[in-house]
């Protein structure tokens, strides 16, 4: 009886594995679909909200309350659209807060950023409570500005 050495067994296994990879790998060809559209989607043009700080704060309050409702109703597309509106209002409001100056301008900007972060996390994590917190914190911030 002939004895098979472990070295020849390893070589045989390696050859079999290599052959399987060569023949198995060629079966996965890529198909190119030439009838697929090649145009890229055009980005939507965004117009930032305008108004005084008081008006923008009011818009932000109503938009944050809509955000909470959208999340509770599990309407993801509405929640994302509402969050985009919140971010646009903040983009218009932040320069006005900075331009107004004052002793507490840095703290106001930081507080507002926390509110915006809560609104963002409410959509990303599907947490209506975060949107509610953002609205309550915004109310407190508005009261402190008066």
C-alpha cells in the first residue's frame, strides 16, 4: 500500500482550490445595460427663507412642530423635507444672530446649534422626542432673547 505524504496532499488540495476559483470566477460576468439613462439628476434650487429674526424664529417654531408630527406619523419623506426647511431657516437666521452681536451671541449660536442637532437626530434616529425637545429649547431661547 502506498502512503500519501502530507506535502503532496497539500499540493493536490491547493491545485483543486485554484482550479475551482478559476472556473467559478469566470462564471460571474458583468453585463452592461446600454439602454440605461445616462443623464444625471439636476439638484433642486434652494431659496433661503427671508425675514427678520423674529419672523425667522416664528417660522422655525412652526416648522419644528411639523417635524415632530411627521416623525410620529412615520412619514419619512415629509420629515426629511421639514428638516431641510429647518436647516434653511437656520442658514438664514445664524448670520442675523451674529450680526446683532451682544454679550451672549456666542452662547446663542451654540444653543441654536444644539436645537438644530436635536432636530437632525430626530429624523436620523426616528425620535419624535428629540424634535419636541428642540421645540421646547427654542421656546426658552426665544423667551431669553426678549
